[in-house]
C-alpha cells in the first residue's frame, strides 16, 4: 500500500478522532450543566466510554507514523546504524504480528457480539459496532507498521 493511501487513511481517522474529542467535551459539559439543572443526559457514561475507545484507536496509526509512541533506544546510541536498522525491522515485524492478532480477535469478538445481539446497557447501542470501529484503528496501525517494514527493507529509513 502506498504512503499516500496510508497517510490519507490516518489523516481521516485523526480528523474523526478530533471530532470525537470535541463531541466528548460538548457531551461532558452539557451533561454537567443539565445535571445541575436536574436533567442529566441519559447514557453519558456509555457514550464517553465508547468515544474514548474510538478516540484512542483512531490515533494509533497517525501516532506511529509520526514516531509518537514510546521507544526505548538505550542501545541505539552505541550500536552501528546497520544493527539498529535490523532491530527496527524486527520490532516492526513483531509489532505487525502482535497487532494483527489483536485485529483478528477484535473481528471475532465483534462477530460474536453481533450474533448474540449484545447492546449497551442504557442506550441499547449495538456493542459490536464499537468493536469494529476500534478494529479499524488497529488496522490503520498495522498498515503503518507494514509500510515501515517495507521502507526498512528497501533502505529508505
């Protein structure tokens, strides 16, 4: 997959994450105000929980692409660049495998929740939809890792 497609996907997801964050702020402020007036917004805790999961998932790929995740580079300063490149390649391959397993398990969970008809407690929202949305965020992270693996193999990094 090309850099441009992965970049556009992650830009769209980070934009949606920003919109989600704005919605969370409005919901929290609105709920506080209306609760003070005696009319709390029904399902606020559910919506905040779902929105938080979506927000975090949608930021995964863009954060990895920008190098925003924590990296332990104690050895990087003393090892030669070629060894560092191989270590990065191994780390990206392991990360790709790990998050691919998470993605696969999220899809299985979503299908299971859909079959069982599981819904949220207050608003009765279908739970599987949130799990699928989180899976999309994890998928974007996998694409970034795969692109970084290809870049390392091709000597672009």
